[in-house]
C-alpha cells in the first residue's frame, strides 16, 4: 500500500491555489493544514478551495505543530527565510517557491538548517521539468560546444510589471531580478553545472515602474524593473545577464552559449507582452557549427510533450517526500544564484564591480 504524504500549505495567495490543484492530482497526498498570517484568511481559503477536512491556522508556527510530512511555502519573499527555517527545524520537508530569499545571509542559514536537521529544502523552479531543458543540459555538458566561454541569458517583457508585495523593497528584496531573473539564472547555471561565480558588474533602473504612465502604483514602486550584469566565474567563463519587466522593445534577445567548437541559441516558448522570459518551456534551439568546409546551423528537434511543468514540480517534491529521495532542486545550488543576485544589487548600488561573496 502506498504511504500517505501529509502536506501543509503556508501562505494563501494566488500561487497557493496552484499548489492545491497540483497536490489534488496526486492520490497519495492529503492536504492536512493551511496557514496565513492574516486572521481568517486560511479558513476562507479552505472554504473557497473545498478543503473541508483541512485545518486552518493564523500562523505557520501553529501549523507546524500538526502531523505533517512536508510543507509548500507560498508566502511573500520576505517571509521565505523565517518560514523555511522554522519548518525545517520542526522536522518538515520543504518545497519553497522562488526566489529563495531576500538576502544571501538568509539563503545561507536556510541551507545550513537543512543540513543540520537532515531535511529536504527544494526550490520551485518548474522550467527544469521541461524535457527540453534536460536536452539543452545534455548538449552543453556533452562537450559538443567545446569549451564554453560566454553565455548570454535573461529576457524581457514589453509590459509585465506586477504590483503589491512584488514592488516593495522590504517585502520582495528585489524586483525583476528576483521575480523573473532567477528563472534565467537557473536555466543557464543548471545547464552549465552551477559553476562558481567570483565577481559581477551591474546596472539597474526603474524608469517604468516609477512612472504613473506605466504603473498604477508608481508612488510605491521601490525595486528595479530592469537590470543588466556581467558575471565572471572561476573557470574563465563570463555570463551576461539582462532582465526587464517593461521596455520599449519586443525582446532582449535569445539565450546564447558560445563554445570553441560550436554555439547554441535558445529561445523561450510563449507569446504576448508577458512572454520572453524563462519562466516556462523551451521554444527553439539552434546549433551553429562549421561542417563540410563552411558555416552551417542545425535546428535541434524539440521533445514534444503535454506536461504541466508546475504540476511536475509539485509531484517531484511529493514523491521525494514519500520515497525518501534527496531534494529535486537543492538549496545548495540556488544559494549560488542568490549570491549572484546579491552581488548584482550591491554592484548596481555602488556603481562598480564587486566580488561575489559565496561561502
């Protein structure tokens, strides 16, 4: 008989509804408890979602006293650190929505706590579950490109600025860099095997977010809506990283992997003003190489699938909890990404290159 997996959900915003929908597709999962810091909101959430046998709490600490195997943390960014650390110390396995944390110090404590408690901390980057992301990784790590010396990644929405907690420096920590830039970084760094960064030079701005012509909450807009950075790594690799919530342009370009033997151009799937970023699937891959005495290119066939990538992320976590497997997307990897974002923000503030502080 398949063991039951008892799950709690902390935070009841829009992303929590996607977690509920995904868990409901898994016959071995029970959503046992829900918590939200706003009094009564958790109970309202259970009623709206038809979770008639699910307990509701007004604090995550009360929820963590329940008999649970794991939790999904769906809170604003500022709460990720405290909620994750408390959950790990309470003996729960943790699926944490991106971005991992507001600060590098918070991310480090989360990783250390997971090790100390021997609990799982996995971070929610669902684009990894596109089989074409694995194909991309296989191509790059196979040596087909030779020595990869330059990577360009990121993406931009012509218009796609969120509001609320996303634009508060205190609650979000960062803007486009943390919200959608983290997807681009994970896509590139995971493909490369998460090399160790050493320094970054960056620029950020918020010309659109602070302009009432473009954002209804311009007076409250405190984070960046655009950023660009050059990141240096230990292995003589450089990465150009650029991201935008809004701009007067249709695209910031494809993701590029330049190698000594071949190059690879990759574009994200999707269309419309909120597309153009790496929060979903691969749209195309093209290999540029020299053969038969000349320059040529090859369209890499994509793997057709109908997977719901978000559901796959939740399923993988639930199965890891059930089967005692390691974290599918370990916090140790995403700590490197947090160190880069931390460096980007420090560099932009100081207007010079800074060392990336990675323990």
